[in-house]
C-alpha cells in the first residue's frame, strides 16, 4: 500500500484533524492520528479511524501505537481505538518511549464506514 495522508478542515478552514497510514500485507498501520484540541468531541477521530479501516484490504490486521495506560493525556486516544474495535496487544518501546500497541482486523463485509471526513457541525 502506498502511504496516505488524510486531513480534516473545519468550516473556518482550520486544520481539525489529520492521519497518516501505511503498511503492507504483513500488517497495516495508522502511523499517526491527531485532532486539534478545539475540534475534539465532534467525531473527527472516529471518522478518521473509520476511513483508515475502509482504506485497508478486508481481513487485514491494522495496528496503532498510542499512549500507555498511565498517561492521562492519552486517555481519549485509548478510548477512541477501543470504541473502534481495537484491542491492546502489548507494551512496546519506540525510540525509548513506552507505547501501547493495539490491533484490529478490518471488516470482511466492508461494514458501513463513513465516506465523508467532515462530520456535521464543523
């Protein structure tokens, strides 16, 4: 898979969220996902994750590394991935930083995922 980047802009043309994807048949990755603090709680992170799952082939393993449990700032990210069907696999070290690795299989039936990255009300 070629690397992909997604951006979500607000109605004021400000960057509201963004995501980088990559990987291969051995495993696909949400490499980075962020939502601006002013845009949180509006479904942007969920829309980005759903778009990622739609971008990867059916029945593929999708991985993401995020904040470990004792990182308060990472609570929202962990909730987002868990609500999206990801399960924690293990703690890994990336560049000396402790991260929590999650995994999820993409849907085999191509369950409905949003086609639009612009949730209403932005």
